[in-house]
C-alpha cells in the first residue's frame, strides 16, 4: 500500500490502519527490509508517480492526489475497481463522488479517501495586533504587498507546492485558476515576486509546529492542517486562537483517493482493504485522527462534532460554490510555468514536502 501526501498526520496513520486491518482479517504484512518497517517516505506525489510509471513497485494500493491520478489514469497504470467486491461503496458521499468524477469519469478507478481545500491558517491575535482591519477572508492576506508586509515580522509562509500556489494566485488576479496559458502564469509569477520579500519560508509541514508555537502568524495550508495545528497547541497546553479561511476569491478543491496499480501483486486483497476503509467506523477514526474531511456520508454520525461542524473542514453549500478543481499542467508546461516559484524559493528556507508511503507488500494470510 502506498500513500503520497504531505498533509496532516498521515505519517503515523498507515501503521494504525494496517494493524487494525490485520487484527480483524488475520492478514499478515510483508515488511520491507528497512528499519522503518512497512512505511516508505517520498518527497511528494512526483516521486511516487516516477516509481509508478516505471512499474513493479510491489504496491497493492496507492493514495495519490487528484491532480496526479487524473493524468495517471489516462496512462493505463491503474486497474478498474471491481465494485462487486466493494460492498461498502453505498456509504460514500454522492457530492464527493460527483466532484471526484471530474478527475476519474464514472469513478472507475479511484475510491474516495479524504478531501479538502487550500487556503490559509492564521493566528487571529497576532494578525489583529498588527492589522485590526485585516481582510481575513481574502487572498489579499497572502498576495497584497500592503497587507502581507504588515506580517513579515511574525512569519508568513507559502506551501512549497506550485500546483497549490499558482491556482490561488490566479484566482486572486481574477483569472481562470485552472489556466495553463503561459501569459497567465507569467503574470502570476510577477505578482508573486512582489510579495517575495515578506515570505519567511516555503513549507508544507513545519507550520504544523510553528503555528501552535506562535513562530508563524499566517501560513498557506491545506484545510485540515489548521485543525492539526490547533490540536497540537491544545495537547501542549498552549492557549492560541487559530483560524482558517476558504478565500472569498476561490479555493482549490482536492481529493486523495485509493487506487490499485495495474501490476499490483495482490489486487483481491487490495479490494478487501479498500472495502474495509469504506466502513463508517474505520474512516471516521481516520478523520478524527488526521482532521480531514472524508468521502463517506455514513461516517458523519461518528465524526467528532468539533470536526464535522467546522466549516473550514466541512464547508457549507455556499462555500462549496467558491471551490474549483485542482489541475496539473502537462509535464513540459509545468516545468516552464512553475519556473517562477523556483525563483521565489531560492531565497527562502524550504521545509520540503514530505510524503509518507505505507507499503503492505503482500496482504496475504
């Protein structure tokens, strides 16, 4: 089993899931010859993709993000899901399936896992001390030099993922956030360069500790990570007022899903595991642990009210209207379009995207 995501607390989640699965189904896991056991660590979706394209990974299940699996499906590296083996499919949220179908038409290959948005998490007290009238619901908090400059001293960060940064930048500029037009990307790069002096670092993980420690006052994040940061503050006994905004100008809508590689050594056991993950109690435990919305409607009564009733994690219908699907440019275009981000990052302290990958090898008896 493999997972490519740097979001939230996924790093420790696979072991817990695999242990519960093994306890219930009596399946033994063949560990890799590594000290870390059945876990691999990748630096992002790109690294997992490179391995999948080569083939013979030994993985039974992978958990890529939607902008990646949409293109990967077209290359034929996945096998269709046998719905007759997925008796828990009826538990899934129809809205999530409808949205995910824009990446996987008919939901033939991908089974929903988690979903969320991109926006920004901020320390309300630190922000209001510096700017009482701060535009807390607007991307001006990230992209307007007159606003961002006021927070330079308390720490501002962007995700180190151009696939997440550029759509938000384009939305702020009033352009199509899914645009692959080179002129639009150049314009967005020029806009980003104007706020470059005020960005402390480009990072997709360190903010989980920096925000609760008040070492950063605003960070571009994925939706559930604000809940993780708040939980870490609570666990440490730190009183802090963190909040998350789905920007008024729009927000990327992303999905992480479960897919079976075409050359998976144990596809039948992979289906058994996916069906297990579709159980309301199992996926609710995942959401309660990592703080992200899942794609299982039947699990909602089992989700912590603090998570389920948080509009940052489970946005209401009005907020959903502001969401747009994430898109990833074709490889050749991406190299050119995202060159601006590399230029922006060269003076930053890069936290690095870290993706945890859990490998089951054989889910055999």
